[in-house]
C-alpha cells in the first residue's frame, strides 16, 4: 500500500469505482483504477477478473496485457503470465528495467522459461534497441 494512503481510503475508492461500473460496465479508466485498487487491497482474484475484462476490451494494449501478466503471476499462474507478458512485449511494452524489479512479477521471474526469454530479449534490445523487438 502506498505511503499516506489508508486502507479506509482505498476501500472508499473501491466502492466509488464499483458504483461507476454498475452504471457503465465498460468504462476503461474506472476498470483500470478498480483493478489496481483490488491488487493493492490484496483482492487478487478480483483484480484478475478486471484485468481479464480489460484484455478483452483492449486486446492489443501493452499496459493492459502487462497488468494481466502481473495478475497471473501474483496468483502463481506462471504459464498464463509467460504467454501474456510475451504478448505485452510484442504489442510494445518495453520497460525491461521495471520488469526486472516489479514485485508483481516475482513468481514469473523465478520460472526458467522466463529467465531464458528475458535474457534473449535483453540481449536483442541492446543490439537493436527496444523499438525493433
């Protein structure tokens, strides 16, 4: 939980966005905010539901896909996380430094398949640059 933000504040915001989504279920910005709140509150399954919905609404959005990979990793669905992070990168996600430290991807980073993929990816980005991946 971020400094200065109380659980009570997060719960208030969660109820606020849930109310908005009852009236406008495909409001992208509200879905993004609610998914983040669920994760901050430890409601990982609810966060995954939101991220999966967003991935249907924005199938090629690299940030939506990155967040979905994070949700899968948090829930230890490593196979799905790996497929999804590769799709996020293919769609343009290129913040590899953050990917190496993002706590949400901890379970994925432990997987040997991801380690191999990431090594090749980093080597390729150093030679060609991120836009050429």
